């Protein structure tokens, strides 16, 4: 439960409550982890698996519409969404993720006019909008301000 709480940026009690609700609905089941008696493994029930497969297609209409857009408009939309998420993180409205745009190594528009205009100082490499990460394992939050 602790691992899920960290991943979602919520309290362990919140995860426990959510898992209990999913169990009551017959969507997941808990079992002790074989390697660690304190750890709990979660598994989807057949009903939970069916619901997960159904929900996996939620974004198909969005993907179809995005596929119709020219590349430049897709990159512009991605950049806008990344900046919105970054702003919401700065305000504390959402928890911090490992996005390039909120990383101390990120240099926006370091290569003006280039196909890959941004730069990662950690990798020492230019980045195009489509290469920006949403959950980088090497992310270090940029200084506030």
C-alpha cells in the first residue's frame, strides 16, 4: 500500500480505503506477498479485468482526433498540456511528477528554431517536444521561483 501511496502522492490510509472499496465491489483481491509477509499483492478479479479492458479504450476518440492533426499542432498541444501541469504542480493543486518541464536539468528553448529546441543538461542533449518525459527516473525538481 505504501508503494501505491507514494506513486499517487496520497496518504496510505487513502489507498487502503480505495482498495477496500474495490474489494467490496469484487474488482480486486488482496493476498500476502510470498517474499514479504507485511507486503500485500493486489490482483484483478475476472470482473475487475473485464472493467479494466473496457476502460482501457476511454481515450480512443481523443487519439483519433489527435491523429488527424498536423505534427506542429500536436507538439503545440503537448507543450501547452505540459505547461499547465507544471503550473498546477507549482500551485500545489496536484502532486509533483517527474516531468522534464519541472526538472532542474531542463532548459526550454535552448536551441531556438531547431527541430529539437529544448535541452536536457543531465543528458547534455537537445530534446523535441515529443521526446519530453512525463515520469523521468532522473528527475530533480527545479528550484521554486
